[in-house]
C-alpha cells in the first residue's frame, strides 16, 4: 500500500473535530424534486450530516454511457445538502450492497466472459478505473478541503463480509487518492475480528455496522484501533423487506436505547436509514439465505424515522430529542406534512394479452438452438419471453422448465398453464392426449439480482432449458426465439384503448390501463387488490412491482410524477388480474414483525 506519512492524521480528523450525527438518504431512491424536502427533514431530526451511496449501475447502465443529469445529478444533491447545513459522507463503491440490484455493479461486467467481481482481476479493475475517472472529478471540488460539504469517503463496502483480496482494496484506496480525494477515507464492516481483518487497510479509519450491542462493538474497535474515534457507519434502526415475508418494524424506544450507549461513549453515528425512499422500477436487489432466493420489495421504507413519503414517525421525534440533547444544538422545525390525493377506486381497461404486449415492447429479438441467458441477450433487467414449438407425444408426458431465474410463467397455445418458482420443487406440467404440436411460451422474470455475498453477479433467464419427458426419456426443446424486455428502459407501451372495461372472468395476464383525473397534484399510494403480480407505470415512469405474496400492498406514486388532468397508468400483469385500481391516501406495507436487532 502506498500512502503519505500524514494519512493517519487525515483519517481521524473528520471526527476529532466534533461528533458526527449522520443519517442515510439515497438520492437515487427519492424523486429529485423531493430532495430538498427530505434533506430539510433530516436536518430537523437534529442531524448534521447526510450519507449516501453512489450506485455505479445507476450512472453507467450501458457500458461507456455515463449519466449524471436529472435524477442522477449527484452534484446537485450534495449541494442541496450543503444549503441545509449538512455535511456529506459519500460511499462510491464500486460495490455498495444497499439492497440495490447487483449491489450497484453493472450487469454488463458479465456479458462477455466471467469476471472475478470485487477482486484485483484486471477485467474488473479496468472498468472500475474508468468509472472513477468519470465520477471522482465531480466530487473533488465538493470536498471539505476545497470548501465543500463532503467530509469523508468510503473505500468499498463491507468487504470483510465478502473476500480477502487486500490488493483490491489498496488499488481502490490509491485510486481515490490519485484522483484527488483528500478528505479522510474509511472502511465499514461488522464489528468482528474476522471482518475487520479482511475488510480494512492500515492507516484508514475502521468503522462498524450494527443495530445493537454498541458496548461490544466499541470494545472491538478500541482494541483493534486504539485511540481512533468510534463511528457506527450504519446503525440499523430499521430493516428492509422481502416478498413473502413480514414487514419489519422496530420500536422507537428500542432504537433510542440502542443508540444512547454509543453516544454516551463519545461515539458518532449514521442512522441507516434516516429516510429510506423507494427502489423504483426494477432496481430492488435480492438476497440468498440458505439457498432460498429472497427478492426485495419495491419500497425501501425500512421503518425509517422519515417514512417513504416523508411522514415523520415516533422514531423521528425520539431521535430528534436524543440528538439535540447530545449536541446542544436546536434543530430547525420540520416541513409541514405533504398533501395526498383523495382516495378512490377506478375501473381498469383491458388491453393486450401478455405475450402480445411483450413481443411489442421487446428491445432485442434473437433466435438460438437453446435458450439464451439475459446476459447473452445484453439485457440488464426485466423479463424475457422464450418461444418455441413442442411435440406433445401421445399418452402421458411432462413438460419441465429447468432453472428459471427467478420465476417462470408457462403458456401453451397462449394460455397460462403453469408457474415455476426457483425456490419451490416443481413436478412439471402434465400433458396427455393425442400426438400434436403446441406453441410454447415461457416468460422468465428476473426478480432482482443478488446484492450481498458470493451470489452477486449470478446469471438470469431460462438457464436450464425446457424438456418434454415421456416413456423414460427426457427430450430437450430446441429452436427458440427470445424477446428481451428491459422494463426499465421501455419508452412506450402499446396503447390500452377504451374498448371495454375489464370484467370478472377476464383475469388473464396482460396489459391493462386506467386514466386518472388528477385535480390537485399530490402524493398517492396505488393498490391493486386481487392481482397476482404486476409492474405499474405512471405516465411512462416504472413505479415498480407489486406481488400478491406481500407484505407490501401499495406502491408510492410521488407528486412530481403526476400532472394536472389526465394521468395514464399502465399495469403489466404477469398472472391473474383484478378488476380495479385503488388510490389510497396512506401506505400499506403489510403485517408487521417487530424486532430488536439484526
């Protein structure tokens, strides 16, 4: 490792000058027209600093095409924080985790050949260096050393929970310094010897991530880095949700009781999350726990003190009291509650069947002998329609879909007949009758790329192919046409005309629509009771997914996405469809499971 002799002084100076009371807020999870409002709420909680990740794949979704405008204008976000009196802690990756698709790593890293992610593999370091070449010149003028608000920058993220390639960490450290980052650098890991040994560097501050057990974490940090200021880079005052599980929540009193010992010991804290926001579109990530695939819900509310739509919870007021008591500073008054739309229920128009709709919006159409993975189709996210023709033998046989990642919706001659989930044992779909041919369509849904652990970077699509098994023989289906549908990038969907309203007995997978008259532009929460699995767009913007499995029951539709007058909502239904859309004035994130720590 190369470092200057005064690195140690620079590393600790950001906290030595005073306690840091920080809260996490991700600009990429909040509509840019609402950044100022949410930052004002953070300041009103008694915080003096805001922390944010910078997701590489959000800014370079297509290789070589960098975007730092509009929603991706991280410079504007940092400057807005500064105008609210907040310092800024930046965590630029290249890996961020954050329950974000692929942990923030672009999917195109794995398009051409396998790459050893988060290592010193030259095939990984070269694109990382190009990313830093684009990003860091934007951040350098914003550093505290240049009169700006950035007080510290993280080197990678929780690397001690992943690997042991210290040459990789050294490369990142030296790359940050060489490109002009001269504020203190830090690493963050779990407060254990193993994680600290694997995830840290000499002369760089070590911070810890935890949600309880502050005394134990402080003891580890003091033993491993005596004399270093104590900083919890992620205090987990809330937690994220997975589809099919309960909504996580944590009592305000429990959070305060867990934070107080850290502050009493003179430590600094970053509340993760202070405001969670929303993982709009297809940006939510996933986890794998004991071989069970767990996709993350659209909402990133995380039971934060400041809710998904800016609501101030009991936890906000409890922490505000604690932080003002600790700092001796008076916090500014929070902004008033935001207006919401009037609740109502609206009928849905029936549009195109699902297969017709997907063929119409596909970005890539490709033929092959065996099914192609999404990576081979250069498809970063979304769903892929695989179509072929099968020969159904006379008598009994079984159609099997092998290794779909992550769910497969199976159609014969245009009719949905079977569903396959990568988590569930599948006996296949039974076929019987006279010998005949049939049109086979398999819609494979990428439900989010893993964002933590060794499964980051796994491939998506119909990975194991399809077989028809009969008479003791398993015959692969060959001759496929693939339609790659990157729902995040779809500019237009087929028009859903006013031909007729959806009615009982329709319920088919397909494209549906509704026109919403908005007299007063305001926040709203969209509910689709009775629908199995949907992707919802508002005026062309993909809000995200809803899933019958829950826990999340509503999608947040922020005010800036609405217009006065008519607003078009498109619903792409993967399975059974309902008959109506409800607009609510408050969120429903599902049944709660209380917890005390993670």
